[in-house]
């Protein structure tokens, strides 16, 4: 359109110059009568064409507004945020309140079409309807739990569908995000109750498993204690040294615990208090053939004949001690025969006039 105006103006200007006459006798052109107004009109015509072309086809910069003939329409082409809330249902028929934040701006090249079809409030006319429609269509594809676990996928589908729908109206979307997602109070209470029930079930399973493990531990401990008692009994039968060793170990443990307690009040224990009675003796009874009983307190390392001699004055050479049907020798001690408290020994005296 601007090219036609400019060509028409240039054509008229050339015609006026051709009709203005040739060169004078002095070599200078003669200005015809009325030539000045014609030139002025041509210049005004060219200037008007340039102004009109600038106003119609240039986008940026300063424009000339002709009063009563032109009215400016201002569009903000910067991106503007808008929050659209929607109440929709999920695939498993649960109601959810969802809020979508849209950052939109108009397509600059299509502003005349936007003005003719939608007007200046294009975003108010388009965005609420298409956002609600897209949200409902996308949310209906997921369950309530999937909206939480697959939120990124839901936002991606909403962004793609909404951008495609907005492009039909020459609207560009710079960003689409889901800012709020809330379920109904009934559904929230049901989810919380389910989580509590699951935690209770896990706690009960843990208690049962713990009781089973404790029972197994008690069985193993009892078996170990029984085996330990059996081994201790066998060790005691073989030798009393094991008992003496345990006494020493217990005494050392008691002393260590008292030392580690750090108490300022020191408690002194004797050998009996420590469980280590080095003066412990066993009471043995020696019975003669006449029925006389001789009570002896001897330690495991003592020889019985020597103790009889100390108490009754009978020399060892005249003593014959019988225990368990066997005669005891002179070089054997009480520990060699595994004598216990209360055991009875039979004493036979070897005298010149006979045996007592």
C-alpha cells in the first residue's frame, strides 16, 4: 500500500517538472506561473504517504496519530502470571483441588488478529476455560496416589496440552506449573488411617518377631547352660582343681568390679567374702572296727594317716585305712581319692596282739 502512494507521488512530481518548461535563453529554467503551489502539494503528498506508511507497517518506535481517524490500542507483550484453580476428579473418583500457574504473553505478529477476534482482554477470555479443560482431562488419567508419586509426569502433560491449545489463540506460554494439590478431608483422613494401620501392623510384626527371637535365644541359652553344667560336673568328677580355679576367677572378678566402681569408701573383704577360702577343710570320719568314730578336718593335700596320728597318736605304720573296699597307701592324699565331706573310712590297727 505504501509503495503505491510513493509511486503515485513521484509520478506526479515528474509530470510537474516536465510541464514546467525547458531551459531559458540564459541557460536557466523558467518557473511557470503556478509552479510553486504544485511543488508544495507534491511534497505534502509524499510526506503524507511516508507518515501513513510508518504508522501502518512499522511496529517499534514513535508513531504519528491522526486525530479522529486513528485510535491507539496498547498491548502489554510482557509475560504475565495467572493462577487458575480447578476442582476435578481423578481416575478412582476422588475429588482434588488443583491450582495451575500460567505465565503467558501474546504473539506480537498476531496482535491485529488477536484484537479483531478476542480484544484486549484476550487472557481473560481464553486462559480460564482452556486451563480448566486441560486440567480435568489430564487429572482424569491418574489415580489419587499417582498424582502425588507421578506429579512431574502430570505437570508435563498439562504443559504440553495447554501450550498446544493456547497456540490456537496466538498466545505463548513461557511456563506452566502445578502449585497446589489438595484432596478432600475424607480422603486425607482415610489415607492417614491407612498409614496408621500399616504402622501398627509393622509394629505388631516386629513384636512377634522379637518374641520369637527372644524365645530362640532362651532355648539356646538353656541348652548352653545345660551343656556347661554337664561339662562342669565332668570336670569336678575328674578333679577339684576346676572348683578352685572358678573360686579364683570369681575372686578376681569381684576385686576388679570393686576397683572400677571408683568409690571412696573402701570395703575390705576377707577370703571368705571374696569366695576364696584358702582355709577350707573337709570333715572326714574314720571308723574303727570297734565302732569308734574319729572326726578329722583335713585339706585335700593332707595325708589322712598323719591326721589320725595327730589326733589319736597311732603311728602310720600301724594304720590300715580302707575306703571303697580298697586299702589306701601312705603316699596318697585326700584329693587323690576324691573324698567328699561325710565319707567314712575304716581304720584297722595292726598290733602285736592282733587287730582292733
